[in-house]
């Protein structure tokens, strides 16, 4: 008998029915305002059959679904030829016990633990505890780079303010790898830069398989105006204030955009209203374009300027008073050069395939750009 479920970390699906070789499924929106497209489920008992999976909305990405045959440890894209934006089909080998499908390539607590175990011998990476989530889960932080003594510079990194944006987590791994590497960039960063990273800014959402985006009454990335609803955001605000010490140069908030269309298939930075801060961000973008040697292309001209598309004042609220978003709030810290939001596509970046490994490679590009920008000493 065919079984479709999501009873595992990060799982998300509503099954509306299974009729013959056709399954009707959709994302579980729970407390999401409006529609979003994240789903992640497994299929058991389908060996030797070809099944079609049909969605109510345009919830399948441009490279088809992510598919895992090892219980979510590794992923590949099934391919656009497997269906369209509302459906896909899959032929299960006879001996198949379980196959997982997802909108993307999920990254949960288990992935972070595997990554940390692989680097457990490093003296330049120190995991720690930031706080407890609303559901009592431990929320981690990572300190890496120059973790002993006083650094010349500090850099703050955040990911998963929107729980479903998993490709950002692979990019964060790449940034850590670059700082630990035995090459010029790694040694320079370890000598001079202390990094602080919050890998799961919405820990419950990641583990529960929430959309995270547009969570009611507002999501984690719109919670930076006190009083904060979420423990992770409160803890990040408190930590950033006391940790920055006048040496915080930049803060990068890693995101993923939507799933189809121009801005959703380009790596880009999100423009801000403040001209002085945007000028600083663009300076870093020039360093990134020069440093981007990995498989995912980045062009400064692809940035989403303020006032274009969705990026308007209505998205952020009034300019006066305390900002609502992470990057805007981080830009207010004393002495910081800038806080910025960078969007890393789920599957397609200007024609290049986004995978766990290519996203990690882009993270290494980001780390090289940080080195170059700090070397130049340009605010």
C-alpha cells in the first residue's frame, strides 16, 4: 500500500487523496498568510510503480522536485522534464523502500550536526548555545575564524529567518569551510576576523517544516522592532549589541527568493532606502563580483534596487523609528559598515544549477569577498 507522509524533521505536506497512480498533494500552510510553496514528503510502498503527484498551485520549481533516495542525506534535481509547475511523475524501482521529494534540498538540524562532526577537530570553529526556541529547542550559534584573542574585524551571519529557505544554509557551510581552509583566504580570516553565525534564526520552523515566510502575525524577519515575539530574534539583538564592540564591519542575512521568474533565478542583494548604506553594500558587491570564481554567477547589475518590484517602503514600514527586518536593524549598530540581505536561488541562478555543493561554493565566494573588502578597508 502506498504511504505518503511528512513525519520527520522538516516534513511538510497535505495529502488530499491517492487514486490509482495519481496523488493529490499541497503545501501545509498552517499559520502562513497567503500562499507559499514549500513542501517535503516521503513515499513508501511504491516499488515498481510510476506515480504522478499533482498540486493545486504552481508549487514545483524550475528543475522539478528535489529527490533523495537515502532518507534526506543527499539530493538531486529530478529535472524539468519530470513534469511542470503543478505536477511531476516518478518511476520507483522495484526494490525501493522510501523516496523523499521536496521543493528544494532540505537542510535541518541533522545536516548541521553532520557538518559540525566533520569539523570537530578544528580549533577555529566553536559551536555554542544562543537561546531556547518557543518550543524548547536549543538554538545554536557558530563562532569561527579568529576565536582566540581580540580580532581586527567582526562579521555577523544569519540564515533561515524564513524557515523554508534552505539553500542559504549550504552557502553558510561554504563560508565556514572557507574560513577553516588551509589557503590564503582561510589563514587571513583566521588571523583577523571573528565570525558569529546564527544558522537557524527560526529553529522551530526549520524542524517543524513550516513555510516561515509570511508567518502570522509576522515572520521572524519582520520581528526586529521591540518587543520581539521570537526568542531567537530577542537573543540575536542582545548578542549583536554586546558582541559587536565597535568592530562589526558587516552583517549578511542569507535568504532564498521565490521560485520562478526574473528575480527568483538570480543571486542578488536587496536594495535599501538609505543611500549611504546602499553605497557601502555596493562596494562589497563589487568585491563579490571580482571574487566569484565558483559555478554560480553573481553580477552587481542583478541587484534588486529599492523601489523595484516588491522592494518598496510598504514592505518595511516607516523609515523613522526602529527597523523591522534583520539587515535593516543590524545596519543601526554602532560602527557597523552595513547590514545586507543576499538572496540565493533554490534551483537556478542565471542558468546555472543550484545544488548543495554549488551553494557551498558560492559561500566560499562570499568569504573571499569579505577578505578582499576588509583588506581594502572601505566602509
